[in-house]
C-alpha cells in the first residue's frame, strides 16, 4: 500500500513539476537513486505550495551555503509546511541539482588532435 501511495504521489508531483515551467529536473532525478527521487518529490510538494518550481530551479544558485539560507527563509514563510526534517531532504536534492548544473556550465574540453604526419625528407616532393 505504501508503495502504491508513493508511486501515485510521485506521478502527481512529476505532472505538477512539468506544468510549473521547471527545466526538467524530474527527468534528471528519475535516473538517480530512490532517495534522490523521494527528495525531489518532497521538494516539489513543499516548494510548489508558494511558487513554481521554476523559481528555485532557474535561480542560477549553485552554492550549498546559499541554498541553506534560501531554504531557511522559505521555512519561515507561513504555510510552507517545510519542517526541519523536510529542509534536510530538500537541501540534499538541491545539492545534487546544483552539481548537475555546475557540470553543465563547465566548458567541454576537446581532446587534442594529432599533428599531421611529417613529410618524408628523402623524397623531393615530400611524398612517400
């Protein structure tokens, strides 16, 4: 029964997240651990009470320290429903999300290409 409820909750929250204008965090989270999916579900449930999920996900924040301040401020909002325990799970999700976002921002380095072969010095035209 608990599994069914969790599955239904996850489906509903994923649908809500898709409508919120987020950048597809649910797709990225879907490939991660069950704990990360649960953290994302809680993030979506609590944070979408007051604003769209796009607000925090598109904020550009990638600092764990700043996320701690942000979530602490949101906890103080009337009706947020974010408990101290919820904050731990939400911060765990935001930490993973920040890592993914930083990785996307890092420039991709191309492997160095091999230099062209040297011409054969014994041949007058340089051809073998």
